[in-house]
């Protein structure tokens, strides 16, 4: 199965697809959490893993950081949500086309066991939200030399 989303409107609803609307959990086979409906479904989020952290980047053009909420739930679920308000209409305006979406959005991701839940950081610059979840350092095994007898 391809991990690349279709760009032709064929939205998949598959727990193995990181771009689906369900919670993506590549580490366990839990049923997905309920997903609220969203009028701003096209919120795109990239998730990459580096040696030090899990990094999420969400394109949120036109939103201020005050309009976005980043939360971590007890069961290791990262939730990114917010709302884009409809532009105020003026009685003298004539609209020819309205293509920009508005409304609430929410994306949820189940984090792996190695995520440091208490060290999550988020920043927003030029309409891109970056959430960094540091990883727990892998414990190196203690090696004890054993004396070989005769």
C-alpha cells in the first residue's frame, strides 16, 4: 500500500495511511479514536522522525498562533486543532468565487512509546506550525566483562 496520498480527491480512510483523517498509529493495532467532522479537512501535516525527535509540520496559512491549539492527551495522542473564521462580508462587495475553506479543523496522531510527552514544543512561523516531540534516549546496555576461568 502506498504511503503517498492521492492528489486527485480520492481520500482514503485507512489507519495505515498517515495522511488519512483517522488517528495514525503505526506502532500498535488499536482501533482509531472517534474523529469529529471538519469543515477545514485539507489541513496537511507532515510527520518525520529524526534521531532526536518526532517533528510535525502543519500548513495553516492565514492563521495566527492564537487561533491554533496543540494538546497532548494522556494516552500519547497529539492533537492539533483550530478554526479559520469566515471573512466578514460587506454589503457593497460582490463575490465572484469563494474557494478558501473556513471552519474548525482537527488532526490527531498517536505518538510512539519513545516520545517524551513532557518536553513537547510548538512554534509557528509564516503559517507553518512546527511541533517537536523529543525522543527518550535509548538506554545503552551495561556491559560487564566476565573473567574466563581456566
